[in-house]
C-alpha cells in the first residue's frame, strides 16, 4: 500500500485540508511569483511591456491547458487504478502519458516558433511596433521551453497522485524563488527589460521540470515511477477526455483574454490592455485556493471512487462544498480590502491605467463569490472520470457565457459592460453546476 500512501486512509475534514494544503500553497506561490513578474515589468520597464505579456498570454494558456489536461486526466486514471489495486498498470500508464506529454510539448515548440509572426499579429501585437517587438522577444523565449512547461505542469498533478504533495510544494518554491531573484537581477540590475522577465520565467520552469524527471526516474519509494511503457492509445485518449474540462477552461481563457484585449484596444487603447492584465494578475493572486484545493483532493476522490468507498466519497464532496463556500465569502471580502493595494503596487496611483483598473475591479471581483464552487464541480466530474460532463460545464462557464456577455454588454454599457461580463458568466455557471450535481447524485452517490 506504499504506492497509495495518503490516498487509502479514512479522511476527516482536518486531514482532508492537511492533504490539500501543500497544493493550495503551490498555487498561491505560483500566483505570487507571477504577480511579482508583473510588478517588475510594470515598474521597471513600462505599461506597453506589461501589455505585451498579456498579448502572449493566450499562447501560454494553450500550452498550460494541454499540460493540465494531461496531468489531471492522467491523474484520475492512475489514482483509480491504485484504488483497484492495479499498481503495475498504473506505473506503465503513467510513463506512457508523460512521454505523450513531452512529445506534444516539442511539437508546440516547433510549430509556435515557426508561426510566431502571424500568431502575434492575430493576437493584436501589431497595434504598435513597440508592442510587437516586446511580445516577440517574450514569446520566443517562452516557446523555447514549452516542452519543459508541459512536464512541470503534469508533474504538479502526478506528485499529488504519488502521495507527495509536499515535494511538489518544495520544488515549486525552488522554481518560483529562482524566478523572483532572477527577475530582480535581469530586469532591475541588468536592465534586460521584457527579455529578462521571459528568461527568469523560463529558468523558473526548467528547474522543477528537471527535478521532477530525476525524481520519477530514480526514486521508487512512493511507488509511482517510470517503467517500460506500454503504448496504449486508448489510455491516452481517455486521459484527454478525462482532462478535457481543464483544457476547455484554459483554452477558453485564452480566447476570453484575447476578446478582453481586443475590446480594450477598441474602447481605450493600450492602457486598457494593461488594466486588464493587472486585473488578471490580481485574480490569479486571490483565487488559487479554489484551484489548489480542487486539484489537491481530486486524486483522493478518484481513489475512493475506484475502491467504491461511498461513505468517504460522500463525506469528502459534502465537506469540500462547505469549505469552498466559506472560502468564497472570505475571498470576496479580501478582494475589496487588498485589491486596490495590489493594483497600486503594480502601477502608479495617479496613472490612467490605475484609474481604469480600479473602476473595473469593484465589479470584477463579484465573480469570486461563485468561482470556487464552479471550479470544484468541474474537477469533481474529472476525478470521477466523467470528462464529458466536466467539459460541457467548463465550455459553458469559461467560453459561452463570457463571450455572450462580452458581445452584448459593451454595446449596452460601454467599458462597464466588459467588467460585468465575468460576474454574470460565473453566476449563470453556478446554476448549471447545481443542475449537474443534482442530476448525477444517484449515479455517483456523492451527496
């Protein structure tokens, strides 16, 4: 049972929170060093450089989405097989899934670098020559390490499945701390500008990816490690289906970010894009508890479902919904308290960008009230190997509802309509969420 250490035991609310805590901290720390990236660029380069990072964000999000799809979808399959006491097959599937992820990462790197100029034009980088140059410099460096970004994201999930969430935390701390130190060195001391920011981020990705490869290659104490893989297309297809909701969420985010950028360019200009970028940074800082908790306990849900431990499954789901509901209220309160301060840290208080961001933030942060339950519901169905429902829900929540809002509301309310779109989308999504939870409760017996 060593392989399933941390998954097979009976959980109380306290031990459930303790198991999820390292993953929550990982997500928090990732958001912090991402925020620090933005602060260095905004303060020591300029607002156009900050906008350039956001212009590239849809491409980055596509890579992230694919990696998260493979990591969460594969984790659900592997944890379920652990629960079924099928350890050797779990290891073989794990190795094959990782190799597929690496192959996809290499393809992304080559295709991305080959098509970089038309891609950036499509994303709006051609609005000015300076914006295009900044975005191109940033994009080349990040695309060059995209295979390692895929590996890093997959391993964040697989460390939890292996019962080693604390190790994931330590590795993330090492990579993120390196990123922050190099941001200061490259941007402030060496005056490398946006290239320095990209290089610091790339090195912060490479370090945890290499450590993860070494761990799963040579350390066999957790029971999950690389073995000779068996090529199984059905396993990878099921991995993609299981994790499709997470991919849909992130791919949709890239489309939504593009829509936000284009609307802001139309209504306000580059300052509007910078304001949206700041808003997304602040959101990443305030909401990782939701994703961290959901990702952290997903392997437990998969394991309990695989072992048919209905009592524990029901306890975990009910407890999680209560915890997330409480956290949602707390985070909305914190957003009103900390939001203006975080915006001021990133941009001068008397600047036009600050005024745009602060006006939108008080509307934008209402979405945090509904976001947590929506994220957990999507991850719940992924963990139960029902990728279809998870993907449908994510598609509605992160793309359909948001895009309809962005198409209609700005026509009625101008720039204010852009800010209203996300809270309305999250509210509509929670209604869909309630419907799915009630519809499938008899099948999975989770409530």
